[in-house]
């Protein structure tokens, strides 16, 4: 990921975990969005699977990559 995207995303994830009761964040990213996939990995999200043919763009079905991150992996309290 470029620029401040990783830093800002990490800060947003940490803020969300510290200021809400959520314990997990998940992301579903279309397979062709390489920037978002790289960003998810760089902020510490774990690849958890593929949802095949779950996203349509321009009449074509694409796979979605599923990522997740747990509060315990971000906030070591």
C-alpha cells in the first residue's frame, strides 16, 4: 500500500477496537482489487477464505477474498 493508507487504516482499526465493543473486523474484497488486498494484509488482517462468484462487476462474477482481524491481535491489554 502507498502513502499513509497503512498508517491511517491501522489507526482506524485500533480506534474502533478501543472505542467500541466489537471484537472482530472483516473485509470482503473483490479479487481484482489488488490495492485493497495488499492494504488488508499490511494492516494485519488475516486471509480467511474465498467466496466464489460473490461479486458482480460489468455483468461478470468475481470471487471475493475474505480477510479478518481480531481485537486481541491489535490491542494487547
